[in-house]
C-alpha cells in the first residue's frame, strides 16, 4: 500500500465517522424527557396548603411527588413524612401500574422526613400519562398519611 491509498482510506473513514456522529446526534434529539411535578414549590399557595394539611393530619410535610420519563425509564422522587410501611406501599402501588423497580433509595432527612428516589422500567402494559402517575401516587400517599393519623 502506498501513502496515497492510506490517506484515501483515512479520509473515507473520517467521513464515515462524521456521518455516524450526525446520525447519533439526530437520534439523541428525538429522545425527549418528560417531567412532571405535581406540586411545584414556586407556587405561593403551597405554604398555605401545607399548613392546612399539617393542621388537619398532624404531619409536618405535605407529600411531594415528581416523575421524569426518558424512553423506557421512569425516575420518581417522593418527599414525605416518615410513616410505617410507606415505602412498601409505594413500591406495591408502582407494581400495580406495570412498572418494574430497578433501584430504590430511601434517605432520611431530619428526624421526620423521607426522600425516596425510585428508578423503574416501563412494562409493555404501562399506558398511563406521567402526570396521571404523579397524581395517583400523590393521592396514594395522602391516603396512607390520613389512614396512619386516624
């Protein structure tokens, strides 16, 4: 092989790599991430709602549920008061929605708050919108809190 053919092969290979990079970048742009936060902290009424909730149910923290979807993965983050079996109930509820749990982290924050992060895979049967998932999980947490306090 002479120098000219080696250079031609190198130029062809660089062009191939450039096209491959463009293809991957286009594919990456198409993959979108959907994110929903049921109660955003920027709303001024959240403090008022939280105070009313704590007076009614005797808890300090109004449950906060966030979810993000990327392709077949769901990231769910919950901040709530420590309650008996709250994580178990949350995980079993996710199983009823056809979500397969990949990873679950539960971190205590202070003396009475939990920060729960869950990564789940979406099964074929999963047909719920992200905002519906967040709303249903928030309602489930509220029902657990009210049941435990009554």
